C-alpha cells in the first residue's frame, strides 16, 4: 500500500511539473495622449473692428471684453503702440461692432504689457512663414506654416516627450511633443516622422522631415505651440 501511495504521489508531482502557467501580462504602457486636440481650420467667428483716431489696443480689448494678450496674438500685434488708424482688428467671438469710448485718463494709464516669451523655443525649420497665426481668408489658423524644401530636417523646438505620433486627417504625418509647464508643440504635414510616441527628445534634435502630406499644397511645416491645449501664437515665443 505504501508503494502505491509513493507511486501516485510521484505522478502528481510529475504532472504538476509539466503544467504550464501563463506568463504574467506585461505592464501596460502609460497612455500619454489618446487623441489629438487638433481640429481642421474652421470658419472664424468674430467681427473686424476698424481702428479710429485715439483708440488703443487695450481700450479696444476692454470694450469687447477680451483679454489683451489674446487680442494681440490673434492679430499678430507684437507692439500694441503701433496700431494705426483704419487698421482692421479681428475680435474673436464678438457678434457685433461696439463703439470704443476714449477716456481722458487713458493717456495717463499704463495698460498691461503684452507677454513675449522669446528664447524658450527655437525655430523648428528655417523658411518663409506663408500662413500666419490667426484669421486669414475667413479661416481661423491655430499655428503657422513654414515653407521649406521637401525633406528638410525638422527640429524639436524644445526638449520634451513625444506624446503623439501618427497620421491625422488634414494634418498628414503628425508629431506632438509635451514640454514642461503644460506646453505642447505640434509638427504636421511631415514627409516622415523619425521618432515614436514615448521618445524623449532634446531641443534641436531632428524629429521629422518636411513634407506635403495632409492638406498641404506644397512642402511646408505646420507648427503650433499650445498652452494647456490652447493654441498660442508661435511668433510670440520664437526668437
């Protein structure tokens, strides 16, 4: 009887030793960016205000209830003191024109300054800016487009982590890099992307090549700077 028990126990051990157990599932990678926040250029919503004598950009912003920085970036106005009579200022979100009341104390009041954070980012590619930030031909543009020869290296404007790499309707081959302080940069129309999602890149590192994918009609780079997913005018950040 003892011999039979030992034989049975040996068989149990043998079967247990031959049993295969599934390997533990690999740790899931952190999903850095599920979807791109980008949307194709849409019809601009707002009105054009014609500057009259004595009006300032600050007073126009106050009249329409819009942030001075937003108004300046939308209209590519680096120096608010240089607006001219009869200049057209686009007021995003406005539904009707308003009369700007000029007060005597305006001449003694120092309005908020426009913030220009030049030096934090570098130009991702050298070339002519053929599409500016803001409103052109009735469409709202959330970035700039820089013309350059096909295949020109595209550089990371600032160090960060690639959080999106792929192809997006309208934007073609696209990269999004996340930087410190909730900033992101966007690189679109690429001929080819040279880095993948999750890659850490340094400022100036080559990440793509200029292309004409997506809706690009010629070789160019579509470039955006986003702050907490809000589009900002790159010209206010580039040297």
